[in-house]
């Protein structure tokens, strides 16, 4: 079997020059590398797939257009498997025998269209030129499928480097799994997913992908698969179909992180000094200062603390539940769902804020989740839903504010839907990174940019109020003292010099 497939090549179309024939099917794997899964903060329990049309295949040296009116064209360097013999219901042990060749591929995607596709990736990844493959085929018999190396360069800078040992599932599993559902035929291609490092490219960028087996005899290599990004001159017609749209979530996914996308971090780190001041300031005083600045709707209402004596201070990490619908609970409620992702993604100082629509007829967290949050260094948990296993949650010692308690599990009323987005909790809007402060009086949401100013003013007011209380206790009337007139304020401001004698 030749390592370039020339003996089986039947197509004269230049797009398929690196392949033995035009593929009947191109099957692409979603999350498959541990590094990418960790970046996305979710690990699938089993592989999942989507189809790409064979018309999307391109040869090395080709160009790919970024359509007019779009911004999020992203590359994904991948190992491609080319099927040599038909596979139907093959075992995991036999699956690799049905792979004839291995080569490099680039699974380009246009994230501006991803939301419209609702998971199919048909338009976002099916465009002409969106699946470059090549440049040479590596004989699958000559390599260890667990020791393949994948590297990607953008403008000669190495941006992806991983090996098939970093896959969550072995390469042969993709073949065996897919063969349970349909026949994999000679010439079919499986794109096996991309590691961390995938990001956005712009017109003028040159992307190169290589797959090799550095430890195999002769160190066979696919060579560098080269694609140049160009600006398209045509956009999309709104009368024919949905138009591209990009939001911050798509930007974060396309670029690989909020920082790379130039977005505000989802959490704001409180300095030790600011945290100390917030711990000293009562929510009543903070609320007054927020109100003076026109912020009246910043209290999360209807909650009670499991530990009234404890103070809660941290930055919001958000989680949203939607009302339970049985089919959606099947698709979103199990596995590594949004709730588990949120609690696994906790950073020290985070406050997990849960939107449960004020529905307290089922629990929104229990002791296992509280233990996970506590172990990760969370500052506390806030939910306008209910707590389950309330005594056990309280025993963890983490500050928790909830709308109530209830013995029922989550699925009775809620589906964990998404996290790290703007939510509504207890009548207040909460954004990731907002400062959350709670005590026996309640829970407040403070915009991070105002936190220092608000707490300084609140502490100053607390000091002033303490002085007024002292004077009232000494028998002075309220008139002119509360609030202070000019005479009393002069005494107050001179008190440190010993001139505030009554």
C-alpha cells in the first residue's frame, strides 16, 4: 500500500489530490482532546459527531474566504483518518485495521453562523474550502495510532502542539463507534478533533497543519498543509436565510478565551485590601451608597443565610437554570452539565450565583456541590432557589444564601442550562465579575468598577454614624445632629484633634 494513495486515486479534481478518491462522507468529532475539553470546561462522556460535505475539501496551497460581514473564522488543526476497507459494526480491537491512511486536516469554522446552525455545523463548517486535507498520506500500518503528533502554525508561529495520546478517546474508538450506526466506506474521512490553541484568523493569515509520527521508522509526515485566508467580497442575503451574528460567547469560543477575544474577564479579582474593607462594611451602608449613585435595583431579594453570623464577599460566577421540560432534561440535565461545569470551574474568591427563577420547589444544590465549591476556594453560594440537604450544606461552613430549603432533587423543577453569563437572581441582574456582598440583612450586587468607591464611602459613613450614635447616647437631641449640621460636622471633623468635646 503506497503511502500517498496514488494506487487508488480516481479523482481528477484538484481539491482531492491528497486523497485516494472524493470522500463519500466526512465525519468530524466534537470535543476529543483533554486540552481542548479543559479549555471549554466540559468533558464529554462519549464522542459526538457532525457531518461535513465533501465539497468543503481543499488541497494544500488553497485559499479560504472569510465572508463579507463576518469576523470569527477559526482554524482547527486535526488528524484525519482515511478509511481503506468498509467497516460495519466492527470491534474496537479490529477498528484500526479499517483505517488505511492518516494525514493532516484543518477543520475551519465560521462562528458567526454557529448559533444559527443549532449544533449541526452545516453552514458554519460546510463552506467551500473549509476542510483542507493533505498534503501526503501516511500508511496507517506504519504508525502507532497513540503516538501521532499534530502541530499547527499561523504565520510561522506554532500555536497548536499535541499528540494522539492527549485524546479523551483512542482513534480506533471513533471508527468502531461510528460503524455501529452506518457503514464507513473506502475513502470516507474522519476528522478526529482539535487540541487547545484553535483561534481566529483574519485575511492575510497563513495556516499550516502537519501530522507526523516522530517515533516511527522513517518518521513519516503528512508535510505541511497550507491554507491562506482571504477576504470574501460577498455576504449573505437576508431574504434567503439567517444572517451571521456574533455575540461574546461565540467570540470567546472562537478565540479560545475571553482574554484572547479582548473581552472583559468573567470574574474580577478582589485585592486583599478591597476584600478586607468589604468585609467590614455592612450591606446597609453599602446599599445607601449605591442608592446615592442611582443604583436602586441591586439587592438579591427573598434570601436567607444558612449562617446569619457570616459575611459573604466575592466575585460572581453565574449559573442559570430554566424550567424543567422533560426532553430538555434528557439532553441537558445529565452528564457534564452546566451545573457541574460551573462548580468545577470555580476559582478562589468566586461566589456562585444561581438563577432559579425564585422557584423553591426543588433543590438547586446539595452537600456534594457545596463541598466541591468549598474545596475550590469559593467565597460562597447564592441561589434564589432552594437548598437540598440543608443541614449537610450548612455543616460545610461555606456562606450560603438561599430562597428556601426543599428535599426534592434538581430535576423536579429545573434544567441546568448555561453558565458564565448575565442572569437574574432574586430580582437583581448579576453579571460575571460583579462584586457580591452578603450579611444578615441580605445580599447586594456591586458593579466591580464601583466597588472601591462604594466601600470607601460606606466605611466613612459608618464612622460618621458611630459618632452620631455616641452623641445620641450622651443625651444630645437629634435635631442638627442627625443629619449633622455645619456645627456638628465641624466637631466631627476635629474629633481626632480632641476638639469634639460635648
